C-alpha cells in the first residue's frame, strides 16, 4: 500500500468511528431501545434491495448496492459493539 492509501484508509476509519459514536449518542439521547434499533437497521438495509444505484449498467448497480449494504452492516455492527461495550462498563 502506498502512503497516500494508508492515510486515506486511516481517515476513513476515523470518520466511521465518529459516525458510529454520534449515531449512538443520538440514539441514547432519544431513548431508543436496542430492539427498535435492530428492527430499524434491518428494515433500512432490506429497503435498499433492488434500488438502482447511479449507473446504467444493472450488474454494476447490483455490485455497488451489495458493497454499500456490506459497508452499512459493518458500521451497524461497530455501533452495536460500542453500545455493548459502554453498557458493560
């Protein structure tokens, strides 16, 4: 990996961490239950199924959508892990 790629990956990781932190703080402030969070997250990911993603090529659209859903699921898992870690303290 080139230095620029490493720096870009590190920045992305930091941004994702902060997004998870802010997401969790908002959920905590409004008092959403873990059950409701899980339901909303699953519903949101499912709602994306079959949605075209800014490309004329259907195969590429499906690929990009799959990558998006994987990335979103990873962020949701990270946010869930952060909530559980805070509860354990």
